[in-house]
């Protein structure tokens, strides 16, 4: 049984931001619920108020335009991303990462924004968003601010989002459309599992970027590389950026080794 | 909070506590005990149901979130006393042993066949990746899904023969 909490399902953004400001730190936002309700169940989170964001007007769907880029909102699910034709055609790396996240029925419910605001080191969506130069648009009663994902994660389960704020939009810039990329995730089993190591590699206009999960306190971006760099340079950059731990799922050395294996494979596979 | 839901075509209206999961609401308040609680954390899929046409783990949905929704559970799978095509195939291929996973498994298979009427073995494995079965080792379930999707020959060739 879950512990008790109050519940609100605001219909407007103003109402939602008002509740967040009022209950500062004592409220939790509910989107897919696939992390929040588990955290409440095991006692890791004890919110006084749970605020369902899915009824807020304008908080669903994915939109794409050359001027605005690709925009994902608080109720945009992982399967919404996988079903979106613009994502498939223009941002295949997002589909790659989404496809490796959990199981089908979780992808029906879990949201892209939930996957990044929880700031798990093993977030599957973060590697793609980091590579694609996405930005977070964060809102509160005080106003709105934009933070690039490269500056978004602050530690294990910590982000720049404050208690009275909501990550309201993820914007992937139009400039990243057409980027080629793949994601490789090491798991204990072939099916639904948390990542042991995840590596995304993107190539676009001569640039090469890596987004790496489960290999540091936060998902990380390795930037400043070029498509024509030799593989030794790229591997060295990846090795220099990661700082994995050993834990119940594998040792530190194995993580380091597998990051290198994935970087080498992806470098050859991403044409 | 007052909640209205439709379950397998029947309308229900109940008062429910805010912190109650949809799974517990279905089982304890409405009596739909075919939906099971395994892990309670989205790992095992025994609680899989349809919520407004999409499969979800009902252990990770609040009952209050489902207000106004149409829900389908394993109890709605057989129609007019007749098993569905999926249930018959599960029966033929011995894809049920203890039965604890079966309700959720059938829900995931139904969603898979709705979007992929003739799935490959790999597509079947992916479709049921969120549903654990600790008895069958999955082989019989995969064969049952092949059979239910009109691929009986493949089902019969699928390694072990069970029927």
C-alpha cells in the first residue's frame, strides 16, 4: 500500500505553477508515475501532495517545425516518441534511445521529461538529448528559463530544476535534424532491464558527439570531437570523461571496458 | 475522491482514496482479481491491463488518475462464454502453468497482435518483454502467439512440441 498523500489534477498551467509555489518542496509531479509511484511505495519519497500534470492543457503531444524545432511536453510518453514520424525521419537517435527504455507497457506510460528530471545516471533518453544539443525550458511562477542539457544534470538524481519549477518543454533544435546516430545499451538480459552502460554516438556536419549513461554520477556529453578524428582520439576522450563506479551490476573496470567497446563499434556503425 | 470507470464495458462509480493504485482498486474494490500483483514496481507485468486502449502496469497508476477511463482486464477476454483466440492458443500450447502471469501476458499479447498481426519470434519476445513468466521458460508462450496469429506451422516448428 502507498502512504497517504493529497492529489491534484490541475487543468491549467497557472493552477499547476500556483500549487508548486505554494507547496514548495512538499509536492511531487506525477506524469507517467513509473518512477514516482515506485519511490513512494518504497518510502524514498514522501510527498504531501501529488500533482498529476497530464490534465494540464497544452502538456501533451510532440510538435515539429523548422522555426521551433522538436518540442516534447510533460505528458509526452516514450511511445509517443517512437510513433512520431518526424522523430523517426529527422531525429533517429531519439527513437534509438526510446526503444531501449524498459518494456512496451512502461513506454506507454513513462514520459521523456520524467526520464530526465529523475536524473538517474542510467537515463536512456539523456544520451540522445545531450548529443542532439537539446535544451530544457523550465517554468515557475517567477518566469521561464532555458538550460542546455549539457548543464542540466547536477549529480545523482539532482538537476537544476528547483522545487517550485517544472521542466515544461524539451526542445531539440532544428539544426540537429538529420543527425545520424545509434545507441547501444548493455543489460543483464536482452529484454526489459536497467542499463549497465549506455553509449549514444552522433555524427552531423563533420562533428561527432557521445552521450554516455551509467558511467558517471550523471549522464554525460563528450563534445568537441570530429567525424574525421581517429578512433584512438575518440576512445581517449570517452575514457577521460567517464568516472564509473563498481556496483551490484558490474565492476568499474567492466564499465570502462564496455564504454570503449561500444564507442569503437558505434564509430564504425554510424555511417 | 469520486471515480467513474468503465471496466470491460460495465460502468462503476466509487469513492476511492487518493493513494490507492488502480491495481488495488480493481482487485479490492471492484473484484477483478484476475489482474495480479507480482512485484508492484513495474518489473513483472502481472498487473498489465488496458487503460484507454493502451497496456499499462496498473500497479503504477493511481485509481484517481483513471477517472473517466475505459479499462479492459483479463475478465473481459472471453466473450459469451467462449475463450478468445489468444486464450485458446495458450491452452493448446500449454502456455499456462501456474497461471499467475497469464492475465497480464494475454493483455500484452493482445496489444502486440493489434499493432503487429503477424509478429516474428523477435517481435513476440519484445512484445512480452515486460511480462515475466517463471514457469514456462517462454517457449510455449511464443508458440501460442505464433499460433494465435495464424502462423501455426511456425508454432509447430518452434523447437519443443507441446500440443
